[in-house]
C-alpha cells in the first residue's frame, strides 16, 4: 500500500472514530444513528452532482451493499443494548479484516504476501485485545460473542461488496454517492416502522448533529471507497479498523477515561501491524 493511500485511510479512520464517538455519547442511539445516516444525503447529492453515475455493472453491488450497510447499522444499534459494548465491538472490528483477507485470498484470487497476511492478523489481534481491557462477563457471554461475530461479518461483507462495486463503477465517488442515498432510504424506511417520529426529530431538531456526524461519516467512507480501487481490499479494511484506536484516544483525552497498560499494548500492537503493512509490498 502506497504512503498516500495509507495516509488517506488513516484520516478516514480518524473521521470514522469521530462519528462513532458522537453516536456513542448520546442518550438516544436510534436518534443519533438516524441523524448520521440521513446526514449523508446532502453530501451524497453533492457528490453525484460533481461525479458521473456508476456504470450499469456496479448497480447489483450498490443494492446489496446498501442492504448490508442497513443491516450493520441496525445490528450496531442492537449491540448498544447488550452488556459491555467495549468488549463486543473490538472483537467485531478486529475479526472483520481477517474475514476480508481470508475471503480475498481463498475465493477472489487476491495475492497477499505472507508479510501482508501477518500484518492483517497483527492489526486484528491488536484491536481484539482491547476486549480484554475490561474483564466483566462480556468475554464469557455467549450472546455477546455471537453478536460480535455477526457484526464482524456485516463489516467484512459490505467492505468486500463495496470494494468490488467501486472498481466496477468506474467512479468511487459516484458509487458511494448512490450507495449513501440507497442506504438512507432503506434505513429511513426501517426506522419509520421501528421508531415512528424519529425521522421528524432529525429533520426538525437534530439537523446540526446530522450535518456534523453525517459529514464525518460520509467523508470517511468516501475515502475508504476510493482506496478500495487502488489497493487490496483486505489491506484497506485492516488499516481502516484502526479507527477504534482513535476512538480509544478520544475517550482518554476528551472523556478522561483511564489509560491502562492493556490499552497501551493493544495500541502498539495495532500500530506495529500498520507499519508492517506499509513495508510489506
């Protein structure tokens, strides 16, 4: 992975951590997530105005990708209601790049060197080790473990579909612009059934939050989608998941959370994997 592409993906990871941080620190997670997803729309429309539409071959990827994003977003919301998210979410974010790498090599014919595979495993392990920071019942909770695996599968699936789709589209920005609009429509339809009145509250009261969170989220994944067209999806996915390290830093700096040895070790292990990935090709 070239240095410019890696720097863009790391910036995307920072933006991803920022909007997740905003959502996590609100009382009504359904409202804040709705604001972020719907907040994509104005930025997506601007993107479609300045970018060509995706080629016809990419539209099946768009439809499937939008469905996977909606599923992930709903599953993420559900995860906030189960036990200790600080254990479930690192497992999900850590296992996702490993799944992407495995599928890429075994089924998509992607050639990753041993050093690159080792780097992906180190990054994933570093992220998952954050689950050990708080030793409550989450690690022994079967429901929490199942939740983390399913969430990780959603992340891995939409990463693969979006990466392949962006390459078929001929325009990463146009592809993600269309994907964001479809995602917003699908998510809004579900929320209209699950939480009536939420969409009205977003438009009337939370539009500022929607623009901030939606802008950060749209920019982050637009960068990732662009990177998918220039580097192996598995490598991009692995570097992108360093967002959880940025989230950890935000927690320590902004919320004054405790910085213990396990967090330091997890961070260093993840950064080691990123460094190896940089020199691996």
